[in-house]
């Protein structure tokens, strides 16, 4: 059974701080890794994807991948109240569907 | 311009009824998906189509039948609705299986 694990949270951080969201996956053959943000009552929105080991930065967001440890993380710098949402980690192999984690709820207080 | 659209947005119906949800994408993607998000917010794949061909069919009751008339459309028909079918159903599309997926706004199905 392929699994993606995330702490459900809530993860609470003050405005301006760095939020660190973590995800582990069981399938060593996973090739693609995604972070989605989902506001309450809305659809998942893709915010980052990463395919290679290392870091990938996009604005305030940094995705980090360590395939040896089967670990992927998302850092959000200068967190804002508008970042408060559920963050979903998803992984897949080529030709297969995304496997989602259950999400981590982030709360950024002003 | 809506990239992935679904209709209806809300669907309230009684047990035993048959209903359909429609999905359309204007991104030119080859692959489309149906996901179910339950009350605990867990998002799980149901079906995947690539160029109108069924690629993934997870363990879903055969009361659920997807249909893809062309690669821009993927509809979901549900027969004999049950209380446990109440959930939010999301359609998504991607250039192919290996790439990022883009989700529609969701259809909240409530079975009474």
C-alpha cells in the first residue's frame, strides 16, 4: 500500500515566521512530488512541484526533496495570514495517479 | 477563462437516485481524473482517462461509471446513490500522468 504521511496539525506560526511542512512517502519508486494548498471549501491549488533531489525555490516557497530519506518538505518564508490553509503533499510514479497525504493545516496569526 | 470546470457545483439528491457530474477542461491536456474528498478531507483518486482511454480504475463501486466523449470532457455517472457517496468530487487534468494536475472547483454531493 503506497502511503503519503503528513502531520495533520494544526501548525501555528506567527506572521513573518517560517512555516515548515513535512511529508514522507513509502514508495521508493516515486518520481514526482507536489505541494497543493487548499482553502476551506475550495479546490486544491498547485503551488510547487519538484522532481530532483535538492531545493527548489519560487518566491516565498521552497520545496526540498530527499529521495534517499523519502522525505519532501515545503518552507514558507515570511508567512502571512493569507497562507492559512491546508497543505497537501502528493507523489506519483510515471503513469500512475497522485497519492495524496491527508494534509497539514497551517494557521498564521497576525 | 476557467481552465477546469465542473457542473453542478452543488447536488442534493435522495438515496437510490441516479445523477451525473460533468467536467470540461480547456487546457489542451491529455489526461483527466476524478477524485473524491470525504468528510475528513482525504483526497483519493477514483478514475483516470488518457485521450479518452481509461487508465486508472481504483477500487470504486461499479455504481460509478466515468465517460469521456473526447479528451476535453470527463463525466461521472453515479447509479443508486447511497448515503456514503456524500462527498466533494473533484475533476482534474494534466498534460500527462507525470505532470502537475489542475483541479476543478468541485461538486459537493449530498445524499439524503
